[in-house]
C-alpha cells in the first residue's frame, strides 16, 4: 500500500501573501467577493488555485467544500481561478449547483498573476491544482502542489485545529 503523504511537513514557510488586488467572478444571484482575499482573521485560510479546464481541480472541489463545512470553526476556504478565458470561468460558475462553488477570485494572465505565483515560488504557469494554506496571522504556512484526496483530511484537520 502507498504510504500516506505528509502534508505541510517541515518548517512553516511564514511567507507574506501578495498585496495585489485580485479579480473575482460570481454566478448570477451570488454575493460579490470583493477584490481582496481575506486572510489573517484569526482562522486558517485554505486557498485553492484552479481553472475550469482542469479535471483534477473540478474533481476535488466538492471534497474541499465538504472539508470547509467540517472545519468552518477553524478554516475559511477561498477559490482562486487561473482561467484566461472569462467566458469559460463564468460558464463553469453558472453551471454549479446552489450548494456548489459559485464564486471565485480570479487571477487572469498578467502582472498580478505573475506577482502571486512568484511570491509563492510557484512555476508560471503552475501545475494545477495548487493549495496554499495561510495561518491565522495571515502568513503562508505551506503550499501543496497537486490535488488532495479524502485520505488527506486528517492531516488538514490536525493542522487547522492547532
């Protein structure tokens, strides 16, 4: 059997989050997100970098939403799209169920996206999905490249429940 991977093992990165304002997109009838991703509000923040064309991204979204419900006392979940085509992003959001992911921050191609990815020491373009876990003080704790699966939940829960 495969050995479970160790999420966020090693020392915390303690990196600052990029200060750039970001775009956002919402399905019809969904509240606007604004242009700043709230971090450092006394809770952990899980940031998921995704795109509408990314099959592993779409596969893990329901899992992440379920984790958010279970860990809501300690963690906020934020989605950040790296889609280049706003129409594709909007079609995806509009097609989601009412309890699905119907709003996302958005980093279209350009300087803001470059600053974000460079600030997190990620390839540009990154291999999606990418997870960024930000501590309650607003500092990046770790970056997880690739999709998470159900077996990762105990590790995530242990980190955000500290």
